[in-house]
C-alpha cells in the first residue's frame, strides 16, 4: 500500500511540475505580446506636449505612508515631488511616527497646520491635522498627521480621504519614482476609460548609486539576498504580471507602486486595514465590484520601470516580510473563496484564482512534502537515480532559460540596467537560486500559513532598511516600520 501511494504521488508531482512549466511558457509568450503591444503605444513627444498643456489632463495624488522614517524622509519627499507631470499632489501620511519624521518635514518644507474639511470616505484611525507648506516651491506637498493604524492600509485610506484628484498612486515613502512615472501610467487611462488600475515595473534599488533621492546609476546589488530578489522582481513583473495583463487577468497590483481609479477603490470599500496582502485583496474587491455592477474593467501592466524600492538585505528581515506575504496570501483566499471558479467574476474567478491557488498557494506545501518524501525514499533505496537526475536537470535548465528570457525582456524594455555585464550578477543568482534562495522562501511561506491557521497574533513591526543617503552607506540599518513581525 505504501509503495502504491508513493507511486501515484510521484506521478502527481510529475504532472504538477509539467503543468507549472507549461503555464510559464504560456505566460512568457503572453508577456512578449504585451511588451510589443505597449512598446508600440509608447509616449510620444506630441502626446507629452498635449498632456502638459491640456486643461483636461487628470490630476493624480501620490499617497505615501510614513512611519519612523526620520533618517530618509526629507530626501524621500523631494524625490516624490520631482515628477514631470503638470497636475499632481504628494500626500505623505505620518502614521503616528514616534521619531522626528513629522518634525523634519515641518522644518525642511516650512509646513504649517491649515484648516481642512477632512471627509472620512473610508474609516481610519483618528485624523489629527493637515499641514501644507508656506513656501510656494512645495505647494504640491500635503502632510496628513494621524494616529498609528498598525498597517499601511489604514494610512493609505487616510491619504485617500485627504486627496483631491480622481486618480492616485499607492507607493511607499522610501520608493524612488522615475520622473515620468505618472506620465507612463496615466496613458492607459487616457486610452481606455474601462481601465481601473495600472501597474508599473518596480526595480530593486539596493546597489544603485543614489543622490538627492534620485537614481543616478542603476547597478545590481552584490549582496546575496537583494540579488536574488532582483531576479524575483524581474520575473514577477516582466513574465507574471505582464503575461496576465495581456489577457486582463492580473492577480494584483503591487502595494509598492500602482496607479488607481479612486472612485472604484472607494466604492469597493478602500483598503482593508486588517489585511496582510492588502494589494491583492484590494484588486480582487475592485474587480468584484465591477463584475457585480456589470462595469467593464481592465487592469494593465506596463513594461516601464516606474519605481525603485529597497528590498530586505538580511535573511531575518526577508523572513519577516515573506511570512507576512504567506499569511496574507492564505488570508486572501479564505476571505475571497467565493470568487474561486465563480463565472460571475470572469477571468479572475475562472483562471487567475484557480492558478494562484494551485501554483502559488499550495506550491510551498507540495514542494516541502515532495522534498521530505524524496529524502525518505533516498534513505530506503527506492529512488531511480538516473531518472531523478534527468528530471532535475530538465527542470533546472528550464529555470535558467526562464531567467534568461526575463533578463532579455528587462534589457529591451530599458529596465534595470544599461550595461549587459550587470546582468551577469543576475545570471549568477539564477544559477544558485534553486539551491539557496528558493528553499528559504518555501519555508517562510509555510510559516506564514501556519501563523494564520493557529491564529498567531500578528502586528506590523519594523522593517530594517539601509537608507538611500549616499553619505550614510556604512550606517546601521534603519527602521521604516512597514513589515510584520512574525
């Protein structure tokens, strides 16, 4: 009986692996179509001129929560204000910081409290006050001061309540935006009034040369953890999201950077403050709202790098982040289980969520059980080593080919690096990822599932980051208060 179970389990793993490989091949093909389509619809000088001069150009609010960001907040704010777009505002939400974040903003940008009719479209922790600059140079800057809500979602909701424009960007205050980020992402909205959200590519800023809050030279990180994540981000945006976008079946828009239709977000209830995967949860509810009210919708991924973010540089910080992501993924599926295989929610219910369930949610469990089973069979002498080696080499080769395709897509879209030699570091990460990085991600995800199932108390703790000030490269990591403590 035991041998029969192992026999069928082996076949199940084989067909599961083949299904995953086929799905990636399809996504690579769809991503290529999407990249070519968007490259042909690139922003022309004439289109930019019209956007700059037209009185009908839609305004955009950039919403960036800040919690204990005193070491980088001034440069971060200047970076957000550097957008090449005619009508926008930057709303920094001071989410009850305990350090000098608010004081530094007040001092450096000449902020004063102003009367403001704060309308709570979405309930948040109590609003305290709103500050604006007395210096005309910073007339676009708005700072919302509120009590700490414990999650980024609560702070973003407060920013939505204070925002003036019909579209908003959800980003992190320590993200560095490309100067044309709004221009790139507003185009799909102008081309099609059914668009409800646009995702731009996020790149890893670790290793980049940064001055005055701007990327002056893009370079790959040389530390292992950020380097592996560089490859992971490329794969996620340029194959995953780009492929899903081509068939209008995007699973989420990253919480680090995305442009949204504010009306739809508010109508869907805003961000859930108790969600640990608020980006995926929000998009599901936006699509659900559109489907429930028979409204056409599109969610678009563009092949343009719009933001750079500093990723965890230590295993400990990476652990906290990925445990939160694992917990949030399971939480989202439990909350939105009615969407699964529900034809009323179109491609989201019939394609995206089943795929995410099979190849994202349960994948870590299958891999972990498969590894334990393989170890057991190896010790009991029942492994067919020649066949196992052939299967391993085939899967490993495919992973390398996938990484090469991703790097090629990144290069032709003018993404992370301009020097071909920079991609050698990413290729090195691709060669080592299956042995060093991926097993850790599997374990961290399972820990996140476990925490959710046993209802372990989860609070949003502090994420330690290096910061972007060129003069402080050797300084200790700083706390930005965005990641959950496991």
